[in-house]
C-alpha cells in the first residue's frame, strides 16, 4: 500500500476510540528535513506525542543532532554501504503501528508502497518483539547520540511490554541481520514462484543469485510497471539472463511496487513477501556492514502478463475461475451469488470478493453450498462475515493491506486474526458496531439476510 508518515498520523488522529499517541519514531536515510519539520513533527506534537527522527546524513553532509523537549533529531554518518532502513513507528497505550518502507532513500513517500504492521487490544504480533530487538541494536551501534539511543531503547521497551501483554500469533515477521545475513531469515526452498520487481536498482548479482539459491523457485517472474515499454522489459529480462536467471514478465498494477525493494514468493498458492527497502544488496550483508531491516508479510499475486500477451477483462478472469471450480455465479440486487458443491463456503466467498472487487467499491458475496452458506461484505478496510451453520454469528474484521479476505478467511477454521467484533446469534440484532458499518453502506442486517434467502429459516 502507499502510505506516508503524515498519512499514518492523520489516520491515528481520526480514530473513534480516542486512543492517545504516546510516541512517534521516523527512521530513514537523507530525510526531507523541511517536510518533516513543516508537517510531520507538528502533526505528531498536536497529539502530544514524543517525537524522534533518525536519519543518515547525505554524502558530503556533516552529522548533526538537535534535542528539544518536544522532539529529538539526529543525522548520523553512514556506518556501512547501505543506508538506514525506512521505518515509521506509532505507539500508544494499547495500539501500535509500524510501517516498513519499500523504496529509494528519502521521505517523499506518498507514491511508494510500504508494508504496514498493526497491533491493538485484540493482539500484538510477535513481530514487534523482533523490531524491539533491532531498535536496541541500532541504539548500541555508533554513532548514535546518547539522547537518541535513549529514545530507541524506550520504544523497544514499550514494544516488548505490548507484545507480552497481548501476544498474537501472526505469520508476519520482522527480519534483520543482527545474527547473520538477512537472507538466512528466509525460508529454504523449493518455492513454486519467485517474483522480482523492476527496476532492479541496487540488486547486485551476488544478492540475486543468493536469493534464487535460497528459495530454489520453480519459476521466476519479473514484475514490470504498467507503463514500461516493451524494450525496457526486455532489457531487464536480459540483465537477469546475464547472471543466469530466466524470468517471465508480469504486469504490475497501480499500488504494487515499481522498484526492486520487495520480493515475493509462492508455495502451494500462498504468497509471502519481504520488504527490504532501497537496498536489496543488504540480503547478503553481515551485521558489521550495517544494520538492515525487513518485514515478511502475506502478499497478493502479481497480475496478468506484460504485453504482447493481452490482458483479459476482469469478467473473463472471474468466469474462468468459477467455471474451472464447477461453480455458478450470478449478480442480483448488488450481491454476487456463487453456488457450488463446496463444504466450506467461507473461503469461497472470500476468494470471489477479491476477484470481483473494483477499487475501493464495497463488495457483497453470498456463497451457498449444499449444507452451509456464508455472506461476506467487504468495504476496505472493514469486512463483515455471516455464516451458518459454521459460526452462526456476525463477525467484523479489520483487513488492512497487505491482508486480504483470503488471507483472513482462506483456511478451514474461522480466523481470529483481525477480528474486531463477534455478534451472535444471526436472527437477533447485531452489535452496534456492525449496525453502524452496514449503515454506511446504505443497508442493514435484515435486508441482507432477506436478499440471501435465509430470513425466515432456522439459523
């Protein structure tokens, strides 16, 4: 997703639960200090948060440190060949948000994708403990001024407290090279597919060969931007071939990385990604060459092949998958009804919702099997699920990128990850949070149950 430090601060300030923001940390090489001072720091200070900004000085620029009661700023010398990783951290009493950057140095971040990790009263992923370890190591690695080191250690303490107070098992991990090269934190192959994003700036042959060797992919994909001419795509493919990597080009839609700061891989249909920012070469760097940071997250698949292979329309893609699965699909009164001989309709509804989604428009899917049904309403970032006989309740989820309906509901059981509210039984009025969500879509629970044909049945 494309975010910026300012966007994350505005998101926090618009919370309806009134959660206080206690601390704001921004790390990145060669930060745009005028922008930070003009907009970012005041936005954080308006919420009475302590502010810390750590950057690496640009070549030819003297290191500097400024400490005031309301904030701390430190520009340090580059201690190795790689710049600082890009990180934004917002910490409250119960909530925490971390965003890991995926682009070139600097903080003009609105046009670049980031991986965002969140925690709250419902659970704090263990990945935040890994982030705390990295912050402690960064604080102890020169040349970080003592006041800044104190800030970093303070954030690490708070992260560890949050994780221990409400730990949440989550597949996302924060990877670093404290104990060895970053690539050692990746799973060993073979994987079905490895996707590299173009342009491959900063990805030297050593790093690419190590990545392919570690994951042992059956196939390699080059994710090329939509607006790339065919000649540029072919040139990127040749550069990979020169180091022994044969790849197939794929189209990268809006909102997906347009640079080499992220890699994805797939195993048995499940995709994972590593955000490594502006320096893919850091995959093979030991800690003494500079501390690096990355996030492993769930990922969506790359889209259709690059021209000259023509992209089929969305309707054709949906129809092809539905037909291949032996299901039927029709749309009535704004609801996509899918019927088939499936025993668990929940992952079916989640998959169809992803296939038919267009932009940020709400999607409603009713999946009906021989003995069970599910109704899914997805209006980013909120998803509502009703199902019976499995579940027999309304379930309200938070589904923020890179999470998707399938990553939340693709398994056999009903996931607790991202679960905000449960309200049962279905034939009674649901919790006010669910009523409010449906009201924003111009509908209500009675209307939805009536449209899927289950209002008068035993639920």
